[in-house]
C-alpha cells in the first residue's frame, strides 16, 4: 500500500507530517529517505506537531547525538543516520531498543541501516521536484493494517491550503 503526494511548500510538507503524526500508534517506526534538503527534518517537525510535542521543543537535525528524544502524546525518537560512518555504530546507539520501544521512531537516512534491521515500518521517500515542490511517497512495509494510509491522503486533500 502506497500513496504519493505532491507538496508545494515546506509548510505543506510539515502539514502532511502532522496528519501522519496524529494517526501514529505506539511503537511505530517511520523511515525517511531522500537527498539532503529534500525535507525529511521538515516532515519530522510535522510528526512532532501531530504528536502534540510542544513548539518550544523545536525539532532540528540531531547533528551531534544522532538521536534526540521528545515527549508528546507518545515519546518521539528522532534519529539521523547521515553521519553514521560504520554500521557497527548502530549497536552502540542502542537503536534496536528504541525501535522496539513503545515510542515513535523517525529515522532519517534509514537506507544506511543494514538490510532487514526493520520488519514493519512506514517508509517516507521525498523527491525534490523543484525549488519549492516535493514528491512524498508513503509506503506501508510489513504492516498489517494499511487503511489509514489512504486516510492520510484523504485528510490531506480535504484540508490542503491552496
Ligand atoms: P532534510 O532533512 O531532508 O535534509 P530539511 O527538512 O532539513 O531537509 O530541509 C528542507 C529544505 O527545503 C528547507 O530549507 C525547506 O525550507 C526547503 N523546502 C522547499 N520546499 C519544500 C517542500 N515542499 N517541502 C519541504 N521542504 C521544502
Ligand atoms: Mg535532516
């Protein structure tokens, strides 16, 4: 199950993340892939908003830690593997513990994880299609209930701003 949505501004990408954030259930893993500057962190900011994370806790790239933790309706672990040099570092990060926790994990550059690290997750791929436009593809991977993927699309269409 997969949906593709075009966004036309950072705000719109953030809003799409927010819609997703509202529907997330404990333990969910979201992977985010796409070039540098495609909007992965922007999307995670939206997820944070949807989870009711205080705007004071502004979500930025977890540059130094690789992992940042925020508390909202559910705990959000924001992980950025951009600076991951050695897959062995993953063990040191304690990533498995986080992935199998009741929190929500949002993992940027998840492509860098060894194959089969994740079994069920929501994949978000963002393609740069223009200066202010992005193609966002959300795919349910190994998840049993995928009805809500369509709901995300419907909710987004209903409320889109332009
Ligand atoms: P990433 O985490 O993928 O490196 P960021 O979210 O940090 O990307 O940055 C995305 C950049 O692209 C921001 O500067 C943002 O303002 C810009 N941008 C322009 N159009 C869009 C769009 N439609 N969606 C998301 N970001 C956009
Ligand atoms: Mg980023």
